[in-house]
């Protein structure tokens, strides 16, 4: 199976997802969170670090349930436009300013 490269928007959404999960986890240990969600601590670490930008829906649903996050709220948060980007542009602001 061939996986297509992720778009810059997908990569950024994965980073936002990871940051949101880290914030929601707070002081709770990664190990406890992962085990309660039924995923490996390594999987949770990769998601939180943004290394897995497009995790499986059941994985995110399980982690969100453990962290008491609404999937609707989670999606709304990670799919907001990046304020550093202009509407309709995939280039970061620093690249637009340099051109």
C-alpha cells in the first residue's frame, strides 16, 4: 500500500492535535492515559509529538474519552485556521514576508 504524502495543512493539524492532547492530559501521566485509553504509551507519545499527524479515529476517540474531551470541540480546535497564515495560502507568514 502506498501512502500519499501529507499536506502542510494535515501536518499542522496533527501538531495542533498533539498540543491539545498534551494540554488536556495536564499532570496525568502519559502511561496512565495511554493504558486507560487502550493504546500504547508509544502511540500516545507519537501523537502528542506530532509524529503521527493522522492517527486512526478510534484511537483519538478513546484518548478523548479518557481526557473527557468532546470530539466536536477537539475537531473545532484543531481545524481552526492558523493565524500565522493568510487565507488561501499554504506558505507560512515568514515565507510570504521574505518574498
